[in-house]
C-alpha cells in the first residue's frame, strides 16, 4: 500500500483450480503473490487493496460457507474467516464480486493488476471496468491506467524477511535430511522411483506439504538429462545417481541436488569430475556477498569448470580462449542458479536497466553448477561418457556474506562415502 499512489486499487486473483484428468484435479497451488500478500489459501477468491478506503483497505472476496460442499471438498473460510483468521478489514462472497467491484473501481486513477496471467479473470476485470461506465447513469469515471502489480510485489518477494528466512531454513533442513536418507538407503538394484519415494517420505513426514517441483532421480547417464523425471530405471553398481529434489514447507521452496555413487564408492573418473563441480560451486559461493554483482558467481563456475576439463584433457586448448568460444557449453549447459522463495524459480529481476543487479541481504538463490558428459560424446575418452554431476545448495545473502541453508547434507566425497558406509 505504501508503494501505491493515492487513489489507486490493486486486484489479485486466486489461482484457478486445474483439472488433471476427467474429474480429478491437480493439487491446488495458490497464486504465490496472493499467498505472499495475505496467505489466503482458497481458490475462487480475490484480494483487493484500496489504500485510504474508510470501510477497510484490505478486502477479500471468497467462497461463502456451504456445508454440503464442505462435506465433499473441504473446509471453506467464508468471508467471516477471511476477516477473523486472515485479518481482512472487510470481506464479501465471491458470488457478489460483479456487483461490488465496479463500485470500488469507480473514480480510481490506477489499477494494479497482473495482466495476461489468467485470461478468465482478465475478462472479468475488463467487464467490471466497462460496468463502471454504466454506473450512475453514465457519469462515473473508469480507471484510466493499468499497471503490472508483479513489478511491485516481485521486488518485495526478492528480499526475504526474518520470518520468511525461518521458513526457508526449515525447508532447507528437511530437504537436506531427505537427501541424507537417500544416500543411506541407496544400493544397486533399487529403482530410481524407490529413492524418489525415500526422499518424498522424508518431506512429508517432516511436515512439508509437497515436493517443490517434480523430483529428479537419474541413475548413470540419465543424470545427463537435465529435467529427467521418469525415474523408472534400475540403479546400477558403478554408476552415480543424481538427485535434484526439494520440498515446499509453509509455501517456501528448497532446491537441493546431490550426486553420489549408487554403491557408496566413487570411481576415479567419477571422483575427478565430481571434484571439479564441487570446486566450481565453492568458487561461486565466494562471489556471493552484499554489493557483489550477480554474474560473478556464474563466471566463477565457468572458469573452474573449463580449467578442470582442460586439466583432464576432456577439452584441449587455452582456457581463456575456450571460455570465449563457450566450449564448456557441451558439458555445462545451464547457468549457475536462480532466485529461490515461494516459487522454486522465484520472482525478481536479475538485471536492472540492463546491468547485473548486486546482492542485498535477504536474497536467497541456488548455486548449482554441473558437468554432464553425454554417453554419445565421441570427442572424449570412453571412461568419461555418461558421467553427470550437479551439486546444488540454497544460499542466503547475509549482512556480511552468505549462509548455506542446505548444509545439512554432505557434499565432500569422503563425507558422502562415510555416510553411505555407516
Ligand atoms: N530443479 C530445478 C532447478 O534446480 O532449478
Ligand atoms: Mn534443483
Ligand atoms: Mn535449482
């Protein structure tokens, strides 16, 4: 509200429910900006913010209570719950929004709204704006300016408060525990989906609501497929397994990748690749502190990975020239990471006015370099083919540097082997 000029209004629609098949739905996920601003968890609702409105500035529209529907589909807050439990100043049944919202839009200069994200709601909003014209015999003034709300909310979401950091720390701890569990239980002959089940067991038993994204469990060369989610193959002795899995805890995501040997012992070629990725991650984390530019961490991973591949004779040539050519892209085809928060690939700009932004305390990001050597790469010695390693942690920018929120799962080779042996 403090960022909105006077005589403006913001409208934030709940996410629609989505059908998975026939009459079953995907698990419901609230619009994260609405969750961020007021926490209201139900579909078919809308948050309206009207600074200066005498009867109340924080207004909710939501489903009425309905004992029959609640018996079938679950609890509904109703407008009373929106006021009593979510601290709305004022709340109305969503069925009345066509009658009420035009009056709230009338005479406002500016509407904040995330245009183009929800075609159905976009159309409703246009109808309400048009309805303003027919209010009071055609004298009423519809708003003249529409501004993207996300621009304001995303910048708020990028800097986490102490309360948010507490939740993200817990999301990180749970996911770290889950990866430890997978390491301890891994053995040749298990199927990838069985390690997925162990990971997700730990998420749910610890109070997380769901995986934050579809868990990736790729044994051997499956690790070379960046978004491998089939998770159907058998894990083989002598292979690595790459697990990229994080949980959602109280609406906040964690995002961890660990790569470890299925049988508990790294081979020499696996160890060589692993140590380059680990060194690349360490070099990147050194570049994360208030005032440093976002791209430095990415540059550090490219430097260490290119040098490492040259040292192993997987790449040939001068390191600086190879970096300019982008030779590493055959092996490291994504960038160092992304913002993390209520969404796993969280909101927030990476550049401002075309310049890399600098870190500020309260930002959270992943650092996740990797090396993926295609099983079909004829340019490298056969011993390297099919090796895939990614190491990913969640890093909080602090006042003086940064803090690893996912340090609860080992990533140094000896420590992984010890955990797996124990
Ligand atoms: N699993 C998604 C990511 O690491 O970005
Ligand atoms: Mn990940
Ligand atoms: Mn990630």
